[in-house]
C-alpha cells in the first residue's frame, strides 16, 4: 500500500508540474498579448469604470493615482480578453481533483503548488464584505497575489521578525500581497483545493496579517478580511468562516496599525461527507475602500490535526430520518468552542427548496457541547399543507468572546446533499384544524384530514382529486370553488381521521394549538355550552367534573381569549367561527362556537 501511494503521489506531482509549466508559458503569452494591444484596444468601458472610482475621502482619482488605476484596469481587461479568445487555456489553471491528500505542505519537488488553483480580481465596484468572488485565474509567483514562500526569512511586516512565514517544513503559501504599485488596492485573492473526503475532519494552519482601517472601517464592515468556504459537489457552501480585521477581537495582536495572528489552525468537521468530492476555498481581501491590504500564510493541509482551534468553533448535526418522518422530529448535534468563548445559542432553521426559512427553533443550552430540540409538522408547514415536499435543515452557532459577538458558524445538510427531510409520497397527517385562505389554492391532488375541522375559502384547481375529511365540521366559505372538466373528484365528509403510521397526529401551524392531545368533541357529553351561536355570553356547565380552564382560538389558530370562569364574555370578539377548548379535571373537550 505504501508503494502504491508513493507511485500515485509521484505521478500526480509530475502531472501537476507539467500543468504549472503550461501555466508559466500562458503567462508569458498573456504578457505579450497585453503589450500588443494596450495601445490599440478600445478601453472606453474601462475608462468609464475607473472614472467612477473614488478615494477614501470620496474624491475622484487624479494624477498618478488615476493613471496607475487606469493602467491596472486596462491590463486586467486584456487579460480577461485573452482568456475569452483562448478558453482552452483556462483548464491549465485548475488543479485536477486529489484522490488523497497530496502536497499539503507545499513541499513537493522542493516547493510546489501542485493541487491548488488561484484566482484574483480587483473589485472596486460592488465590493461587499464576505461576498466577493474572484474568478480570473492567476499563477503563483513571487510578484503575484499568490506566492510560494520559504522559511529563510520571517514575515517582513511584523516588527521583530516574530512571525514566521512557514508553520512546519520549509514551504508555505501566501495569499494576498502587501506590496503593490497600485495607489488603490481592492485586491481579492482566492485559493481552491478540490479533493475527496476520506477523514472525519480536515485541518490546516494559517497566520493572518491584516491592515486595520480603523473604527470607521469596522462599523461600516469594510476592513480587510479572511474567508473559508467548504463547498459540496453542487457548489453549495456547507461550511463558512468569516473573519474581518477588528482591533477589539482578542484573537488579533496589534503592531503599528496591523492586526495579525500567530500560527493557528482551522478544523472543519467532515464526518457526514466521507466519500464526497468537496472544494475548499480560502479568500483574502483588501479593504472595501481601497486603502488597506490583507494577506495570510497557509500550510499543513495534510497529516495535520488541529487539536486547539484558534477561532474555530465547530457545529455538527446528527443525521435525520429523511423520508416521511414522524413527529415530533428530534434534531440534535454537537458544538465545540474555544476556551475563551461563551455559548449564546444554536438556531435551527427549516429551509424549503427555494432556501426560504419556513420554521425556526432557538436552543439556548448545550450541556457538555450537546444540543437538541424537536421539530413539529408546523415547523415545515406554518400555514398548513402546501406543495413544498423537500426541506433542508440549517444550524447556526452563535457565540461571544469577551462579551463580543463573533461571526456565527453555519452548517447545512444533515443528509448531504439533501434533502434532509422529504414528504414525497407520504400520507397527510391528521391535523387538529386546517384552514385554506383565498390566497392558498390547492394545486395538486391530496387528501386532507383533521380531528376537528376544515375551513376553506380557496379554489381547488380543475381535474384534481381532493378529499376533505374532518371529525367534527367542514365549512366551505365564500371564495371556495371546485370544478372538474374531464377528470377529478372532490369529497367532503365527516369521519374520524384514518390511522397514520408514518406521521403522528400533529397540529398544523394554521391551528397553532399547543396541546398535542386530540380533543374529545362535546356531542352527547355531560358538558353543556349555551347559547351557541352567541353574541354576549357563553355558559359552560359540567355535571361531574370540575372546570379547570378554557381557551378560544380563531380558525387561523390564534388564541383570542382564555380564562377559568363558567361564563365567557364574547362581546368583544369579532363575528365568526371559533374553537373553544375546555380543560376539565380528567379530560379535554372542544366545541366549535359561533359568535354572531
């Protein structure tokens, strides 16, 4: 096995070295292309763009600052034009997928960037904190914004030579560059590494050096920043780390207007991603106002375990039963925090297929790093059943350091690549009450059942088969409409819910009723409710059991009145139908009441 691994690594290194040689040749061609056309190309759009750039005082660029920015923008346009005319050259700028960890310390062949790809752009218009994605490929070189460095000298910016450029071995990569002839920066640089996950976590070492723009940059979220993303095979983020330069963050040390970290490490949980192809992105950005730079050193992407993450709290979600889940549905996971951090909460969000948040639960305790909560049917269908059938779960860890809120840590997809929960081909649950408003048309054939009642003011699309089954009452109000031109049937009938072994009896959020006990309805009982309909008072009498409490809900599930008296004043309640829930000593009963 060792010989096989060595052979693979040698072959991969040779192929990557050949790729990088082709990149060097392409870079020379690009230089020639720029020299050939920089005096003749129509740069009207480029000039108009540069004319809009302002300095940090809000003034238009002039003199050498303007000329320098214009020259840089012209070269960038011609570089992009070269790739537009020679798209096949782009392939050489992307490292092939790693089948195992290779060249994690940039030590191959005496120093190499085999397995890594780089991109860079100047983003002066539309720069947004943690939302910049450079796309123009670049090659790593001593003068580029991606530079292979060695351990012969320390970092030249931090006074006293106390920050080494390499963590272990003799090589590392620097992303970003403090040295630039550009009068205004706006540089954003990205390094990517695509590989197949074969371990439960991935680690790497880093050291950040970010120039501080001051309090104005902090409050406006325009300081230089560091960003890490882990993307799945569909290019969707499953882990994100965002860190902006901030002098109040105790993780940074200060040195003459520069914020830096000593060598630290990231640790990303990949236990749910074994066997999947993922892409790691690392982005370093200058400030959003063009006057302050940021860069970082990175090392040890292989054979390195981060046992003490610097500012790397972690969060994991345990797998969920994906298809036709039973409710309540338990959601659980674990968190890890640095020793100087304090837990705030974990926010669980239910997302539909359009990434809209349809349900939220906030967990405020995580004993021994474990958290849990229950999701109800109403967390997926807050307004009652609809056409959404697939959902994903998103968990956000919120925490503080020295009382200062930190960037939340987010994890998606407990069942990557999703969906986490699916209701496809699942029977509808027995809900306590279902209400369809005028803006909630029924567009697919379905069976709806309720232990209390169904009220509808909506239309049913033509040629569908739809059943309304309620144990007590079905009300078809103004606005309800159904038709069948060729096929389809509509049935509405009073009957108990059918047994449902796939989804337990739950309240929809359209009822939003807190009690999970299906009520016994009042018919033929010793409980009397009169008069009904009523306009002033409703009386409750019970021959054998003591009245404990009662609560009235409207048909959207909102509580409108509650108490414990035997006489209910309904004079201030709007006209309409309501659900009266009565709690007795030994049972609970419910009744539809009408206020006239």
